């Protein structure tokens, strides 16, 4: 009983002491900041200075991609790893070429020659992509 009364008085006075405390800059100790700003920096950017009752959290993002560069593969996906949709599309295209259907660039059938310009354009675009990849990989 002797300990309970002084202990209860101390515990009751703690909130009053917490309210009376102030930080070095004069703001109330228990108040949250008015503004918290999260900034992602890239390259040589510097973290901005905080203004007033503001907290600035800076993080550096030198690599914007989630997959590390060493693990990225831009090449063609091997057939066993492709989805069934891609496999069926390849089989369908092979059947169209074999049958000489329109837009297939085949000497067989009535409309096979109509796809030769489309195929040449696709081949040119693939060569350009390969050339750009080769230029980017040279240090």
C-alpha cells in the first residue's frame, strides 16, 4: 500500500510531463511532422533540404529495373519455355505458308506472293533491333 500511492502519482504525472516537453527548435515533442516527403534520386541528384516542419526521405535508384542487368535476356525465348498461344501461332503460320494462303510470301497458291513485302519489312526491323543491341553492348 505504501508503494502503490507514490507509484500511482508518478504514473498519473507522466502525461503532463510529456506535454510540457519541447524540442530544441521549440516545437511540441509529441506532434507528428506536418509533411513527410519521399524522394527517389537518380544519377547525380542531391537530396533536397527540408523546409520548416518537414521530413525528407531520400533513396537512390541507380538501377530502375527490378531484374539485374546480368539476368536480363532480350534474345528469343526457346520453344519449350513459350506459352501455348505462341506455339499455336507458329504452327498456324507454318500451315499458312505451306498452303500458300494470302500474306505468306509463298510461291505456292494464289495469294502467297502478297506477304513478301511484309516479311521483308519484319526482317529489316529485326536486323535494326539486332544492330542497336550490338551497338549498346559495346563499351
